C-alpha cells in the first residue's frame, strides 16, 4: 500500500514538474514574443521621428518667425548622433523611452522657435538610445541561425518608418497642423515604453560599481568631439549657400570642422582609454565602410568577426555610422538644393528673377511664397525648383556607385 502511495506521489510530482516546466516555457515564449514585437515598435517610433518633420521645416520656421534657423530643428540629430555610440557600453539602456513620451509635448504647445529646438535636442538623447537598443536586444534573444532574420525585421521596420514619416508629417502639415505630428510621438513613445517594461528583460549581469566609477569610463572628450564636429559642420553647410563661401564665418566654421575632426580622431586613437569610436579596431572600419551596403548585412558581417563581449559595441558602431548619414543628409542635400536653385534663378529673365528674389528671398528658399507671385513668374520659378530637385536626386547616384564598389570588395565570412 505504501509502495502504491509512493508511486502515486512520485507520479504526481513528475506531472506537477512537467506542468511547471511547460508553464515556465510558455511564459518565456510569451515574453520573448512580446520582446520581438516591442523592438519593432520602438524602432518605428525612432524611424518615424527622424523624418517626420522634414516636410514641415519651412512651415514650422515661418509659423514661429525664424525661417533662417529652420536647420536647427535638426538639433535632435546632433544629440542623437552623440548618444548612439555610448549606448553599446551603457548599462540600463532602456531609459530612452521616457524622453519620447514627455519631450514631444513641448512641440505640441511651444510658441517659440527656441523652445522647439531645446525640446528636439533633449529628445535626441533618447533617440540615440532607442535606435541602438532594438538591435542589441534582437542580437541577445535571437538564436545564431536566426540572427540575420531578426535583424532584417528591425531594418525592414526602420526602412518603412523612414518612408512613412514624411508622408505622415506632410499630411499633418497640409491637412491639420504640424503640431499634431508631435502627439504621434507621445503615443508611440508611451506604447514603446509600456511594451519595454512588460516584455524586455535584462539578461546581462551588471557589475556593481559606484556612480563615479561609471562616469570615469565614459569618453567625455569623445562626446565633446562629436558634438563639436557635427555642430560646426552643420553651421558650415547652412551658412555656405546663404553667404559667400569666402565669407569669414563660413571659413571659420570650415576650419573649425576640420580641426574638430582631427582632434576627435587623435583623442579616440591615441588618448582615450575606453574610446567611443575604436579607430584602432577593424570593427570601426568594417562599420564605417560597410554600413552603406545596408544595415542588416553589415551588422551580421561585423558580428561574425567579433567576440560576444564586443557585440553591443559592434552594433552601436554600425548604428552610429548610419546615424551620421541621417544627421548630415538633410543639410547636405539642402546645400545642393540651394546652390542649384540659385543658379536656376540667376538664369531666369531679369524681371522674373527680381520678382522671385523679392518674394522668396535671395536664395529662393521660401517656396511657400510662390503662390503670391504672378502666374507667369510662378511657372518659371516652379520649373527652376523642378530642375533643382532633379540635381538633388542625381546626387545619391554617387553613393550608389560607392556601395557597388564596396560590395565587390567585401570578403565572404561564414557566420559561426
């Protein structure tokens, strides 16, 4: 009788353990599925935010009375760029979402251009974290044979978001108000924050260290170097087409850009104990020259050549180099647009040329004012705009040629 009871008790325990294991597995699968879903939501938030305001820059600047300063709405990208390389070494990286929930509210209610610039700049710190963390999370939770698939999902979401962002921003600007676009950031940020808290678990054992010790490991000079380089370069690209390229402030910003770049390279290569940009490592050059070949392929290639302890740093480097293109793309293409448009306007009939400059400014950047011109002048100016935009779209063909050349030079490496 005792034997039967023991067997029954053992069978009950085994059944209970199996049920417990099954329940635990189901919970783990549920959390993993939620994390996989949370990552694209977070990435879509950042991707849409990067391009959301691009169709609205001139309208925002006109509404807030600062047309000449519209470039500085991209202060978001400056802080975003400076934060991105830090994320690979940071602990507690999930702290970026709150900035997306709170700071866009300033854009909804702000009435001064300075308020918008400050809010966007602060929001960029959260953006730099949120754009890198999804790839790191995907790399942690994905099995080796599915890493490429999971990273492709992140890249797909980012690509779609970059396309959808201008469409949504343009629709809000034309049909409602550009301020409504900021409410979209609030909604997406809240959803992303909730999903991150509920589903994403920290799997790395964080070493105990004081706040002072953690601060000592941060490459402060590297951060300042990135800020200095990007800021002076943006100034140079903004002032160059508006002023003479030989004007004192344009020459000063060009010199400052070159000096900041040299100092940044020297600091990161020779002096920084824990550099943000590991210029002595093949990771940096693989990321720098390979990221334009497409993000997913580059991440997989970089991860295949580095150890697991460098995985987060490798992914943050790839994201950082990609972010450089996001940050500098707008001012570079606007510079090309300004230069080609100025040439088109100079080639117009003198009467139309005078009307265009009087109505839209010397560089013709106030395109919203075209409708205030006589119909004959409108046709000529619209044609000039079309020719100018054609040159802007031809410029990326150079990048495409570089991408093809680099693709042919890359060595095939089998992922372990």
